[in-house]
C-alpha cells in the first residue's frame, strides 16, 4: 500500500497521508456507527462537549463551539474493531512501526457544521508518553476534509524536536505556534493521515455547512513501554500485527460503574 519513499517521507516529516485505505462502503458503515454512538450518548448521562477550552479564542466564541469526542469507539461498534485491524491499515503500520503493532486506544471526533470546535496546535505525547516514541495515530477520514471544514494540519519535521512545553498538558502556546504555521492536509473520505505522537498538529473551526467526522486509532510497538501510568483502560493492548514479544499476565484494576 505504501512504497519505500513513503516510509522515508514519514521518517523525515513525521506524517504520511495515505489515499483510499477504506472503501466507500466501509466509510458508510463507519458513518452509521458514528451516528449511532452519538445518538446513544445523547440519550445517556455520559454525553458531553469535548471542545477545548483555553485562551486561544475569546470566551464568548468558545461557548458557541461543539466537538463530539468519544474514546474507545471499538467498544461500542464492531465497525471500528474491523477498521482498527483492517489489512490496509496493517500494511501501512508494519512499514511505519515494525512487524509488531498494538492498539493503544481509539476515539471519534465529530465537528458539526458551522460550529465545530478547533484543535489548537499540540503534540499527543503529554497524554500518553512512551519511552521509544513509536506511538502514532491513524486518523481515518469519514468526510472529505479541507480548511473550510477544519481539516488536520501538521508542522512537518516537528517530531524531531522532542516533547515541547504545553499549556497544562493540552496545547502549545498559540502565540508561538499559531495554526497558520502548520501545513494543511486536505483529504477525501476513506483516506488516513498517519502521524507520530510527537508531530505538532491541530485543526481550525468547521466554518462550512458540512460535517467533519474522523475516527482516530493510536498504535504502538508493544515493546515500547509507557513512562507514566496514564491513559490506561481495561481493553488496551489488542495486537493488530505480529506478536507481543514478552509474555505476562494482564490483570487490569478497574471498578464497575
């Protein structure tokens, strides 16, 4: 699915957009699954607005913005389990991470028309730091995406800078890292943007009359240990490719709620 020069591009720039990973039928299935999750969440006590707060926009503007973001969507619909281990995804992951690839978590991000919230530029590293930095995202586009509806933007090569100081652990100082400093990555439905968790990325507000729906899978080499006991869940660790080279019993601690 990708060539040697694509792998070199990823190593140099920290991201790679791969076209046509998912078919129109597979995209339609995931769209239906997203709609179902949003509907079930709205009828539960767990619905929430995941729009980022902060000082990058005036408070009165932030109040108008909406972002539907739910983690671990493969717990809620099998369409995302199939997507996470899709042969086309595996073909890319084995080239970018290596023969052994493990799912860390998944999430969906829905920017509704005309009021979909922005993501200030940030790195994902503070949320789940790892020792060898193999962690990477595969952001699956369920809609055509451009700057008008808030496509993802990246700063090429920024993964080589290491972890940078964030405001809290959420985003970079927007005065030093404005979104205008990043390269837009417009994509079509079915395309996947892969990027290292050290790569600076973000996106603007959805100003269009169209949805911008993405499902994001975070992957790692199972031999790359986390450096903090954060972002742990009871279903983490599904092997997508290859094997886990170290055998041990997994006994997560959790409480039923």
